[in-house]
C-alpha cells in the first residue's frame, strides 16, 4: 500500500481543515516545499497536493507551488482542487503533476472528465469520490449531490477509471479513524479499482488494516501534522513492506 502524505494549500501556505470547513483552517507551515522535502527525506515517494483556493474559485490557483515541489523534489505528485477545464489540466501537467484528481468535474461535467480519461489515460486521471452520508459532495465539499457513492464509482469504473480517492468527509481532519466499512464495501462492489483511502487516519495501526482490506494507497494529512503518526514510522513501514 502506497503512503501518500497530503499538503493542502490556502494562500500559498500548508493548512488543514476539519470536515472541509474553510472556517476551521489551521496553518501548519508557511513553506509547502519545506514540508514536501521532509517527506522525501523519510523515503516517501508520493504526495497528494490540494489547491483549496482552486476548489473554492473553480479554477487552478496554486500551480506555482506544484511547480516548485515537482521541480525541487522527486515526489510523484497527484494534484487536485479546482480543475474544471482542459486549460486547468494543461497547467497542472505542465507544472509537473504526475496525476490529477477530478472530483466535482466528474459529477457536474462528466463529458469533460471522460475526455480527460481518453486523452491522458487512466493512469493519469484519478476519480475523486468524496462522500458525505454516502452521497457525493462537490465544490470543495461546499455542495452536496444526490449521487450515491458506490453506483457513482461503478459507473466510472465501466468508463475506464482505475484510480479512486475516496474521502469520507465526516471523518476528514477529525482524527477519529477512517471509514473501514465503506472501503470494504467499495472494494467488494468493484473489480479493478485501485482504491486510495483518505480522511480520518489517526494512528499508525490503522495502516496495516487498510492494506489488509485491499486499499492500494492511503492519504495521511492531519495525523502527520499533529504528530499522531511520525515520519519515522512511515519510513519504517515503507522500508519493511
């Protein structure tokens, strides 16, 4: 299982929110590149970079930070937040993204999302399936939709999606543990999805459980920043896989 730390960006700073609420913003570092380098120094190869300003304004905003991290580290960055148009995607890939995550666009403009899948391939495009009470939420989680999460993922699986990041919003940033039951259900109801668990990771012991369920990756945010999981623990996990 891949270990994927998260860096969320607001106004160029590394922040975390609780349940996606912008009013709960907590700044952890003024320098996201510094944070990314510390991840790399501990043997981490992947990074989940979220442009929260982009998610709110519905177009890419913090691509300069993506460019900095991509050019000054060896991390493979998946980038999301506010990617709505072909132009946004072009900027993200030109700025060094290895993969991009499309969430709201996959709900509101499925045609564009499917075009991206065809144009860039399923290894480059991740489906962001963010759920609140098992319904998909969009626009930086500021809006709910009427789409049930499992059929939503199954529909895109049929269209060729291979990678899915699933965040249970009620868990995100709460340090109360991930949605094991939801992930187990998704994995039992899909055939070829690489499922990346996200939201609620609170302690190291949860990681082997997610791996056992069959999650292909796990995104860890606040647990690292609040020192609930140390980078040394993650380094040892990666070395001993």
